[in-house]
């Protein structure tokens, strides 16, 4: 765990997503939850050293961000779409998926359950706690239900996977909105961004993230312009030249052809 400002702590070394918390004089606010139960329980114990957990916020609905919800307590806040996703999740399917996502971890046991949010938002929600403000802003991109958490007093934003230092993942993405959302984030007044995966970055990284998304859209648009079928595009768009480092360290196998498929479908429908 690293302390990145006076009151913000972040863990970037876990399997699954980055998790963070903000310490206020009236308790702790957590952003995203550890996927592995033993890690989530330790995280809850760590936060308890700084005060009671008052709110937990899910920045998106993907399992690596929400699976630890049941271990953290507090009032859970997320996009209303995240609530729908959690309520319709199949626990047995997730138990299977978990084995692949966290090999070597203790399997999910009987104390695991999907925990849906207690409070939802569809556009904006502001929490005031102690001397801190938490501006929750629905900013679709990586998924339709992304919520960015902006804490002006600490000059930080938590973006979940709208910002990552690894290869961006498009399977449920809204590509044009993603760029718009990143431009919106750029206008906020902050120093540090806590990405969904990878090390904490300075504000300037948002410009790099926009470039990464644009590069992806451009590559698949070019394949469509050349008349490629989806299968041909999946063979040709490898991104090895554009992202030599990121293609060497993919967060999951098959990510590149999945990205191509989503962008191909999206750009075809748009045309
Ligand atoms: Zn995600």
C-alpha cells in the first residue's frame, strides 16, 4: 500500500484491480474492492486502523472491481447499471471465472456473495464526509457504467478502468464516449490519477490514455476502410507496432481480438 497524498492510500499490487481509500475525520471512504476474499478481508482490517468504513464506491461493474463488496461493510454506492449487473450475476459462473482470474487463491467459499449497491446514481452524486467532498461522476467509456470519483481536497481522481497503464479493454466499451469522458476528466483540477490497473499517474497521463484509445479506433477503422472482414481484421490488427510494451504484457489472453471485435461492430454500426 502506498500513501499518495495526505489522506489517500492506494494498493496497486493486488491481483485484480487497484483499490484505494480516503481517510476523513468522520471515517473512511473506499474506492473499488479487492477480488480475492483473503485480500479483501485484510484490506478491511487495514482501513479499520484509520476509522470506520463509511462508504464503499464501485467505479465499474466488472467482477475484479466488485467481488470484494461483501467483505468491506459501509454503505455501498455505484452506478445504477452496476446494481443491475450485480443483481443479474450468476454466482456459479463467477466461481468458475474466479479460478481463472485468481489461480492459486483459496476458492470462493460460502461467505462470498454478490453485494449490490445501497445507493445508485445515473449522472452525478456528491458525498460530503468530514472535511472531504467526493464527486461521483458517471463517465461512460471502458464500460457504460463507469463512475469517476473526484476528491478535490486531495487533488486526486479515481477512474477505475477508464484509465489503465496496461492495454485498454474494449469488450463493453463506448469508444467515442470514452474519449469525451477522458477530456472531461482533463478539465478537473487534480494532480494524481489512480487508474484501474497499473501505477498511480500524474494528470498528464490522461492525454496518453486518449491517444491510446484513438490509436485503437484508428487501427480498426483503417481495417474496415480496406474492406477487411472481422476475421481478417482480427488477424491483421495485432497492435504490436503501436504498443510494443503493452502487447507483451496483456492482462488477459485473447484481449486483442476481443477489442478488435467490439470496435469493428461499433464502427460498422456507426457508419
Ligand atoms: Zn473493467
